[in-house]
C-alpha cells in the first residue's frame, strides 16, 4: 500500500475525528439514515451510542443490505448483537478532492451521463445482478432525492446501451455533514463490455461532480483483497483511512463471514452451487477445490459433483456428450436438426470435396471442451490442413463440419425445463487510434479475466492471428478510432467470448428442441449449443451437448437454485424463490 505523503498526512491529521467515525454530530444531524435502493446507509457517527447503531441495523428489511459506516467503536456495536452482526472485511479509501486533478479525456467509445430513471433501471439492475450485487428497488424514489444521491451511468456511444453504473452520496445534502464529505457506492461495469476504463471514468466523473459542489473528500469501501480495484483507486489518489463498517449476518452477506479457505479456492462454477447448498442447509464437503469436486449431503443422501456434473448423469450420457460424432448420430436419428459432418483426414480429396460442397467449414476434435482445437470459418484449401493438425493436438479423431451462420445460442436444461438461455458472441476490440491491436487484445483479455475470476482470456495464438489477418490487419497495426475488429471466430467463453441472457426471448420451438436433445441423450443437466438465425425463430442447428454447463455464466437466471431443486427436491419448500444475490459495495 502506498504511504501518504507529508502533505496528505498533515491534512488527514487536521480532520476532526467525526469524519473518521470518532465524533459526535450536532443535534440536527443525529441518526442519519439514507435508503440507497439496495439497502440503507447508516451513518454511525451521527448516532448517540453503539446500542442505537445496533438497533438500527437490526431493522434491516428482507432482501436488502444495510451498511453502518463510520463506526467508531465496531467492537462495542458487535457486542450488542454478536449473533446478528459482523465486521465488514472491507477497507475504506479516501480521495481529498482539493488535491484531485481531472484526468485526460480520451475517445473511449462511451460517455458518462446521469441515469435516466426509470428508463435505465432495468439495465442498471441487469449489471448489478451480473456482478452478484443487490439490485435497486424501483420504489426508492431517486428523483425526489436527487441532491442526496447521484446515479451516473456509462453508455456505449453507438448503441446508447448502459455498460456501467455508480452511485454517489452527498453527505451535506443527506445530513448536513459539517465535514463536507461524500462517498462512492455500488460501482459496477457490465462484464461483457469491450470498452476499457469504464470504472475509472465513472469514478473520476463522480469525484469531479462532488468537487464542483465544494465537497472536501470522497470515501469508498472496497474488499481488502480486491487488488485490481485498490490499484485503480490508489492510482487516482485515494488513501486508506481507519474507517470501519458493520453489517448484518444475512444471506446476501453470507460469503463475507462464512467462506472457508477451501471455498475461496473454488472456481465460479462450483462456488455458485456450494453457496446455494449452504443456504439450504445442505452439507458440503469440498474434495478438490481447484478442480471443482465436492459432495453434497442431506438426510442420508450424498451426491458427488464436479461443478454442474453430478452422480445423476450416467456414464453413458456423459460418453455420448464427450464424443461429438456420437452426439450427432443420436440427435439426427431422433429427427433433430444438425449440421452436415464428416470425419476429417481419411483422404485429402474427401476433405476438399466437403469444403467445396459447403464453401465454409468448421474443424474440431471429436472430443474436447472449452473450445480447444476448434477452427471456424475455413474457406480455402490452404487453411484446411493446418486446422486439422491443430484439432489433432487435442484428439486423434477430427471432424469437419458444415459452417452454419447465425447466433451462437447456449440453452441450459435442468430436469424437464429450460433454466436459462444466452447468446454467446466472439470477442472484439474497438480501436482508439493510438494502441496496437495486440495491445487492445491484451487489455481486453485482462478485463475478461478479471470479470470471470480467471476463467476467460483471449490467447494470442494462431487462431487469433488468422482471424485478424482475414480482416486485413496485423496485430502490430494501430486500429483506427471507433473501428471494431473481431479477434476470434469462436464465441467460447473461455477464450474471451461474451454472453447475453435471452431466456425471456427464446421461442417455444427452440426451447423444445433443447429439451428433446437432453431427453435423447438421457442427461438431467446439459448445455445445448445451437446456431440460430434468431432466438425467437424456429430454425436451428444443434452443434453439441455439454454435460457440465457453467451455471455461473447465466446469472441472473437462478440456475444454481434449479440445480439444487433437482438434486434435493425436499429443500424447495424451505427456500425463498427469490433469486440469490451477494455483494453490493464497490467491486
């Protein structure tokens, strides 16, 4: 952590203890509480004593998250209700606005504007849910109290879509703060956005608005181990200050006070299931956190899982999914639409004839996952042989398949229902007129990796190089400002693809095709991959069936809840059907 310079230290020492949660406010400023839409912000330093702070926290409404901030004596507050309260493991950082300097503006492909409520509320909550944060209550009344709260959004310039959001609280407007403070809350960026710097731009814009109002400082709360966010804030001039927060032990905060070391090592696909199991009182034994193996047990019944693959999936069903040629035969025999396919490498003449017949093909290993070994959009004979050799590195048996254009649709089937549907798109970068394509890819890859806890990144391999070259560029070229460039032909999430939820839009025909495919394989949980002209249409081609779909990719759809419904149906009646949410401070 950076050490404050002498000027900053002196300034910090000059501030009254009230601004750091240690003092008493004037009578008119006492017991300040502000509804922020995701819960209430309780300004603890305006309360008369620890008992009053604890009592206020215990008034928390269901499915919201209250935060007592600026708690001068957290140990005393916790002692009042140790079974119901806990000390938040977040650090507080402060930006002295008199020292803040406006950042250099760049053509980023997005703009920052005040939120248009209620029109933007759906998009804002979509981003919060995607980030596992508590959504805003539409009944909070943001317009009526606009001076207390500032809600800014980042908008993609070409589409006007909301891609980021931040909330600011003006302490002077909220409770006549004599210290002239303000704070930043609920900063979230759409994990699918290709634009860099959205979070920084939102933070800067909020700081500049509070500085224009004459505020002295802007505080924020960030998880102590969020190294990327802390690095950003320190770059902007934030300094850590000794301020504490207390929260209630509710299901939203559960991961903050119950996570064990082994649970912390779980990947997102296993963690989402384990968290839901614990909420239901299902026993969890983590066997191999790194690989996602765990056992769930309730009422004498134990089920072993590897992420969403469980004992309920038979070996035969798994074998059918594993062998893409076997999957195709089974589904084709059942009358489901599949692309034309042949075994590659039996003769060069046969491979070339298949390519000539279809004009564009996909080459992929007969076995494999996460997009390894797949080459999409091969149009010339000189591309075919290298693609076959690349696929053979993953599996000896290689398939050559008709290329079908359209949207890449993943449908998750759990039991006898469609639990989620999403369109997956390949990664693309947007030029800024100064950075090379390679630099843009590396930056996008870092953002995708951060957004998926390391599960997604864009390799600068032959497939990426070929995709760039096919569009007339070289990785060393500077991409013109505003120019969009596809950098992978496949939409696989593990190689940087993005995903957009379309569960509410999928047509009954496509939903039934996915259910039929899962029924043919005889698998209780599956990810059905389709290529479709439109998600609300009737035409489709099934590409493959995945026996271990990543449920975490489909939030905010309640996929983990439905998975546990299937495994332990006796827990359904004891479960709130509301979607699980976690987290709501600055990311």
